[in-house]
């Protein structure tokens, strides 16, 4: 017996939705088409039903869709743009749903910007795919019975986090499957570079949304046994015999334009304790090595040139942290950034003792190359709370900067030898047992310029980064569940 699909399409006006609706109507699998529209609109399209909604991703909308659906499957389109399904795409999605018994499916697709069509592959969903901005594309297919079951368990009324809450609940009971096939095309409206999008989750204008997302994620973690109560192991800061109280660690490769600024910002620090700077010069060929050597007369500067050729940023950190002259606390500085003033190091070190933590994360300001503030301005990660920060950390994509570590703990944990996500992995790992201290005053200037490693990544690189961070979350979530089972 042929399976059927109820389709739900966001509706602003007939001109916007006509082409999308016409394409869906032409498919034999389509049972009914619902237009998702606000109260202010009375316009409609012949042959379609209307579903009044207040917000596309609200809990009320998800419940209304579940209640209205009577077909075997529900197709939800999540953009107010034009959708063009590929040849036999609906049939293919249904067949794979039947074969796999997955409860939610999404697919690779094409992105249309102007007259240019490009590939828009997405990544596999996994246990740790807890980001609320996980990219499913704009077309999602639900098994209706699973959708109704999940919607019936949604107990909180979210304005923004309804769809997020729904898919977390679906993941608890069944599979969410990525179809590695290009099944549709849609118009892309957000044409910003990757480096401009990555800070959306800390934009103060999105704070209400973020609070809802955190709440939904926390409820999910409790349901699957991955939630950690705010109970932390105490740190005793008397391990090891350290000549220096603190070391600033700078891994660098080919940053001739910025490395002098970074070094000067460290050497200008005013402290009442002894500190040094460890620069790991990982195969520079553009004059960076010679620029570092200009500071050789300062005994605080330790210039390491690795003999290995397999080190990422994390591997360079391991070299610095395990150096015999590394201080009790290891403090991060990227080679193209600077500390905001002469008190940064003191502020970060004091936070360890004041908050009894294994790691400290500061607040930074986004600037252009010349240190002028740019959007989104100050990144303070105030969503981190002692009560729930380490749980919410599984949902967000970063923890902030600068980052500092209690060296004996970091030597024990080790830094992943990667050049992306290594700091995030450390934050999750350390927060499993220890408090993460926070500094909410600006202590760091994060420069954005064309040579930043994440200024403008293509979709393949972005997907690789996101897949790895989801893998980090998966490993950490598995470890937390195991920890809870032992208690």
C-alpha cells in the first residue's frame, strides 16, 4: 500500500508559497498541504488547508502539526522561500524511512543564491548532536506516529525551542537519519561568511531564545542520564614544584603580521608573581621565527621549535604544558590576538584561587585588525552558570576566551592533537568533575581579519568541524552517563 505525506509549508503570501505548493501538489505521495500562517494573513492558496501559528518553531506549532497530521508521514518545510523537490525525492525519503524505520529523516540538498546553485551537504546526526543550530536543511520528514508520540510528551510551552525540543524527544525513542543524497533545492537567504555566523548564539538579541534552548537541552540530558548536578571535586593547588606561577602559551605558524603584538601584550603584564611566555613555533616560513627571536634577550620568553611534523594546535599546547619551565597555570593567547590590558594575567590567575576551579574562561571583545570593536562586540558567555554551565556547554559551540588551566590537571588530561575544537574538548572534559571559573570583564581582544583560520570556511570544512565537535559531545555525553551510573 502506498504511503502518504501531509506537507506543512510556511506561508507569508501566495507569491512566496505558490511555486512550493505547486511542486508538492504534483507528487502522488502528497495527501494534504497545510499553510502555516500567522493570524494577520487571510490570504490562501486553492487546495490547501490553513494552520494558524504564532511562530514556526514554537511548541504550539509542533503540537498543532502533530494533531492535524493524518497521513503516514509529515513533511515540514522550515523556510519562507521557494522549495523545489528533486525527481522522486518524496518517494525516496519514504522508502528509506520504511527500510530503516527511522523516525526523522533529512537530506543533502542544493543551495540557490541568485542564479548560482551549489551543493549543500549536511552531516550525520549522532548521540552528541545537541546543538540547537544543527543544520538539517529546510526539509524534514517525520514518521507521523513518532511525531505524535513525541509531541504528546512535550510538557513546556516554548516560543522558540519547540522544534528543538521535539527532535530531542524523537532522538530518545528512535533514529534520526541523514540521507546522503541531494533531494531538493531551496533559496539561501543567509549569505554571510562562516566567520560571521558562528557568534549568533551569543548575540544578546537572542538571549530569550538561548534560555529556552538551554532549558530544553537540560530536560533532555536528565531524560537520558547525562545531566550533572552542580557538585564539583575540590582543587588543591599544591601539586608539583613550579618555578613560575603562570605561563602564557602561544602556538604559532606564519603569523608575521601579528606575533609581535601578541608577545608584547604578554611581556607588558603587571603581576606580583613570576610568569613566562612559551611560544611554540610550528614550522613558520614567513619570518615569524625571526620575529620571535627579536625577544630572545628577555629571559621570560621560551621559543620552542618542534622537531615533529605532526603537531596541530593541541599538540603544540602539549609541548608547552609539559615543558619543565611551564608555570602552575597555563594561559592561552592566540598568535593573532592580544590581552586587553596589563592586568589580564593577574585577573585570570586570581580566579583560580577565588573560585576553586580547574579551568578559567574569560571575556573577550571582537575587534578588527586595528583593535576597533566590531559586531557582535563583547562576548561574555553569561549563559554559563555554576549551576548549569557544564550541562549547557554540551549545546553551545564554544566556551569563550582566554582560557586558562591548572597545569597538573592539563598534563593529566592532555590536549587533543587537533587544530580545531581542542579547547572545547578540554572544557567539556574538565567540567565533568571540576568547576570552570568565569571572568566577566573584558580581558582579551579577539581580532577578526582575512587570515583568521575560521574567517571564511567552505561548507566541507565547516561540516568537518561540526562533525568533530559533535563527536566530542558524543564522547563526553557517554562519559557523563557512565559517571552517573557509578554514583
